[in-house]
């Protein structure tokens, strides 16, 4: 690691971006006021010729900007991972390629790193539309209930954290949004810091139906990763046992009707349904057992804790 760089600033350019030059100068001014040495790393997630040419122009003007250009669109999680791999500092600061918070709030985010492993920005008070705020509350309410966390603005891309966090946690798909949740599960100390929302950020956000479906699946994925990563049988076994029991009781009732009430089993959809529940329950339970065997085999390679300090 380069000793003269204290903070690696990573800016992924994926789907949305504002004026490159204006935003860069605002970010640079904020970093200068922090009093720390830094490097800027822009990661272009695919073809953005206008952004690329502007960044090259800034480099030619003497600005210390590193540019990583991916061959095609891979998603923001991959862009961030590429930025992590090309960064050199022990502290990493991710910033969006568009205005989310007032840039002058960045030093306050960095100052919170003294006692925490990760500090994430929370835009507060929110000045978005009522629809946007309602969507955010529903999303975070559901997430916080099933993961037992208390985050309020995981949609904000302003986050500062130690390199150890991304050394021990891999992000893929859309899981970059849930990095604070995964880090908290791993034992890292997380702080959510209230910062002023940028006046250029608020707008009405209404997404396609598929986006909402993916967000629900992402939440379920994180729920499983947080709760059952090393205990798959607790999930599949519980669900499988429940379905097996339900199907078994239903089947016994149908058999009772046949033996003592002279009700024929032929042409009864209920018999097919109960049999399917029994078979599905057995299959899910078997999946849990297979998962346990896989975890047992690779348990020595799986780390689910973080060492804060060793005194020897």
C-alpha cells in the first residue's frame, strides 16, 4: 500500500451521472478541506465516451485522476470491486457520480472513522418527493425487520470504510447496497451519519416493476446470508419439516376418510396436493442436509468473525 495516500476515493460511473468536471471540483475541494492525502479513482462501467474524454481532459490539465474503464456494463458492484482492486489507501471512500449529498459534508463523514470501521451517509432531512420517501421507508422497514439492523438510507453511495471491510466481504450482483448490513453481521462497527442532502438530488423516483421485484429478492438473499450462511439446515429443515408435517397430516386425514367414512380417494385433487407437500418437504430437508455437508467440508475456509485487536 502507498504510505503517502490516506484515502482512496472511488467513483463508479454506471447508469446515472452529473457534470463530471463540476462534481469532481466539488469533491476535490471537500477532500482538500479534510486535510488528508487522497487519490481519485473513476471506474467507468462500460462505454461512456463523454465521461471518459472529460476525465482524460482533467488528467491532461494536471489533475491526479486514475481511470479504470471496464470493457462493457457489468453493474455497479463489479465497478466498485474493480475500484477496490486498483486503490492503494487503507481507508476507502465511495462517492456517487452524481449529487446525493452536499460535498462539503464529506469531511464530517471522514472524521467519524476514528472510532468506527465504516461510516455511511444518511441524507437527512430528506427533501425528496413523498413517493420516494414512502418507498425508502418501506424498503428499509422490511430490511431492518428481517436483518435486525437499523439503517435508514442504504441508497446513498457515500460511504467511508477501512480496507479490512472489503478484504473480508465480497460484493456481487446488487449487494453493494447491502455492504453495511453484511459488515455489521461480520462484526464491524458501523455508524450512520446524518448529512445534508444535495439540492440537486431530489427527484421523483418511480421504477419499473422488475426493479421492485429484484429489490425484494435482494432483501431475501441478504436475509439468508445473514441468518443461515453456516446453518442452511435451520432454514431448509424448518421449511421442509413444516411442509412435510402439513402434507402428512392432510394425507392421514384423507386415509381416515377412506377407511372410516367410505369416501373414495380416486379423483381427489386433495390427495395430489398432500402428496406434493410431503415430497416437497422431503426435498427441502434433503437440500438442507446437503448444504450442511458442504459447509462442514469447507468450514475451515469460511470466516464469520472480525478480530478487532490482539494483545500478546
